[in-house]
C-alpha cells in the first residue's frame, strides 16, 4: 500500500455539489484520508452544481479538486442531460416503494463516474474510492444498489495495474444505510458547509432550489425532521 | 428484446481508428447488427486516430458514429495521454510472455470506454456491445483479459435499467483468441478498409506510422506473415 511511502492515505471522492457527496468527503477526512475530489462536467442542466462542488472543496480544504469535462448530451436518454425531457415535479419518483426507474436516471452514470474516479485514483496513487449513494436512491436507480457497488469494486481490481499487482481498491459508501435526515445530522457533525451544497434537479440560474423536484422535497423533509 | 420492435438488432462498438476495432465493426455487420460506433476523443497524442475512425465508419456505412470528447490529460498517468512520458520504442512491451504492464497503459481506460459505450447503448436501445481486445494484449493490459470482460458484462447488467428489467447486455470480443495475423486475415475477408486504419502509438502529424513502436512492429509482422 501507499501508506509505506506517504504519511497520509489518499482517497478519491465523486463530488457532485450535493449534500451527500460533501458529507462523504468530510467523512473520508475524519477517517484520516487526504481527499482528492473529482467532479464531472457532463453537460448537466445545472452547472450551478459544479460551482457548489468548488465551494465545498474549498470549505473543506480538500487536497485536490479536478473537474473533468465530458459532454454526455450526444448520448441522450435522461431528463438531466436531454433538454427535451421534463424533470418530474411534485410526484414521488424517489419513493422507496416505487418500482419505476425515474426519468432523471442517466444511462450508466455511476459506472461511468466511478470509472473516471478509478483512473484518477490509479494515477494519483490512491486505493480508496468513495461515492455518496444511499438507501433512498435504491428504489429507482439500479447503479446505487449494494450489489452494483460490490460488482464495481470487483471490476476495479480486475481492470487495473494496482488491482492485478495485489494493491486492491476499496469502494466506500458510508451513506449506504442512512436516511436523508441521518445524512443531514452527520453532515452537521462533520462540519460540512450544508448551505453551500445544492441537490435540486432544476435550480434557477442564480442557484435557487426549485423546492418541487424529488431531491428538493426529500431535503426539505429531512430539514423539518431534524428540527422537529 | 428490441428485435420485436426493430427489424435489425443494434450494437455499439468502440471504434479507435485501429485495425482491431474496425474488424469488430465489420464482424458485427456480418452478424446482422446495425452498428453504432463510439469513439472517444480523450486528449490522446494522436488525434489522427479519430480521423481514421471517421474514415472507417464511412467506408463501412455504419449506422451512426459518435465522437465523445473527454480530456483525460488532467488525470495523467499514461504515455498515451501524458506528454511528459515517452512512448517506448524498439523494446517488446507487448511480448506475450512479458509480465510488466507497459507505460502505454491508460488507467482504467477500457472500464471507462465501455461505460461510455454502455450508456450510449442504453440510450439507443442496443443490447450488444463489442470491443476489439485480443490475445496479444493480455500480456500487459489487465483490462483486456477475459475475466475483466466477464466482470464488466456482469456490472452492466446490475448497473442499468435494461439489465435490471431483464433485457441483459452482451459484451462481444470476437478477436479475443486471434493473433494479429488472424485478425488481418479476417479484416480482409470482411472488407475492412485496412489502409484507412492506424494503430501506431506515435504517428507523425500527417498520419504516417512510426514503424518502431510496439503496435507498428506487431502490425508489420502480421503483414509479413500473411504475405509469406
């Protein structure tokens, strides 16, 4: 492991600008990692997310923050990148008991982002990756489930020089079993700049959350629950 | 499966501009697929590759050719994307018995490119992916081995709406057990425009192959063997 050469272990976190990934970054710091953040500029509707990611990286004094540009609009297939599909509002596509996959699902997104994180980690000598998937996401997004996470870790260790040569990668998902209110509580404990984060699927140009999409409603409920 | 709605099955191929992936594209056509090609503009030294990919796509009359731009130079770690690392010449880093991983290895490249192909396939209603990995690559590149291919197919079917809903993806590697001379023979049988393809790791600006890198030497040997 790198720890024989470096005084601090390095980890790569996928930083979206939302509450969850910011909490994961702070959690990695508490675990003793030097944190290298990766954000993907994938032609999303809300580039305001990337600005939030930059603010979070600065506020937490992360070791490094790389923003990779990748224009997924040519691929299409999601309400978050395809401007011809409306973001659903006021209906519960994130409901834990719903079986339908929401239109905000981006084809192969976590596979793709984790692949980028893996390449970044390998190039920087990190053996730990982290992503902010959590229980409420499982209902709709196949690439947030524990079996997906396990399959990706398995792939990472077959795909890379580090994995093949016996220095395996570990994929951390510290929020996996947490509800939104528990994530919010953890974020506050860890000193995450919650106000700087944005999770809205459809913010205004100046970064104001819509308050109506699934992500906003989930967050409002958590705030209310924590305060009650 | 999509074949109930479409008259032709669709497949996505990763098209690099090299001989191998062009042969895979033509193989898919012979298998009855409508072929959608994906090339990745990843800040490689030799953008001449992308021009070759465009020529191959046109010559084979592929249904579609998407070039996705992704600047991996910020990630670093490979002689093919990091301009401070020299491409090895005249030494056998592709030797089937060599155990070292060559410096032309790009961290997590096939994982990343296959993830892009998977997203593209899902968005276009294709359930078949194909990549031109082959036996001689196994020596050095972990992400060309059959166990990696199997792990990616497994991941794809956990990661996606299509996989989860029972319409699984298949990852084809028709060149897996072929030597370079056998690939060249197949390419000629299938009418691949061999002259338009380029596999050199370090071509001149006008697209002339260097003749000295591993990839050039492997191809020259195959041509000589086929003609002898």
